[in-house]
C-alpha cells in the first residue's frame, strides 16, 4: 500500500470519527430512568427509542461522509494519477439545486484542497499529517474556519428547499453547525496542545 493510500485511510478514519461524534451531539440520546426498569413495557419503549437513536446516528454519519469521501478520493486521484479537478462535473453529478450550486462548488473546492494538503503531508497518525501540513494551530484553525464558513453558506442555500418543517430544519442545521465548529476547534487544540 502506498503512502498516499495509507494517509487516505488515516484521513477517512478521522472523518468517520468526527461524523460519529457530531451525530452524538446532534441527536438526543434517550435517557434511561429507574422507572423504566421497574415497568417492563416502558423499558421496551425505551429500547425501541434507543435503537432509533443508534440507527439515526449511523444514517447521519453515512450521509455526512458521502461528499467528503468523494472529495478525498478526488484529491487522492489528483495527487496519485495527476488528474485534474473538474468542478463542473462534480457539481453536475451532485444533483444539487441551481440555487445551491455556487456554494456547493466553493465548499467541495475547499474540501479537495484540505485533503490534498493532508495527503501531501508526512506522518503516521492523522495528527502528524495536520501538524506537517499546517505547522501551527492558527494556520489549522484558519482552514477549519474556511471550511465551516463554506458549509454554512451551502446549508443556507439548502434550507429554503427543506421547508416541510422549517423550524426543525433550522434547529437541526444550527446544532450541526455549532457542534461542527466546537468539535473542529477542540481537535485543533488537541492536535496543537
């Protein structure tokens, strides 16, 4: 396995862990109480709700990773095979509405650049790749803030198309965005402690 392939696996594992941690903050985990243990039918209901929580978290994680995995594969192909980034094709294949195409394009461009930076870096752990690529916390936070802003802009363009329950959509997107910001910041401080 080549160095690029190994680095891709490190990055992908980190993205999977990040998505799982993000899902834990976005979805409310049902709480178990003493009364549930004493009343079997309520315990069964709790178990059902808990399974829905686990399934929802898993589905969120998989959906969250779709674009990121594609852009990581694109970055790898660019570095390994010398292919060029065709943003028009990526945007066309995404199925994103006309209203969100520009912000989607900007976001995936940043993702590819971020992944290329990490793939070009050296290290045996994800944290080593980040340190090698960005050298200090300020540089890394700058890139993370650019990613956050691009995702927020894309989400803002998507929200009007998700009007079936506008209040719930707004609350969920807000939780995702604030949790993403917090988790990325925590990662930056952990990596550059």
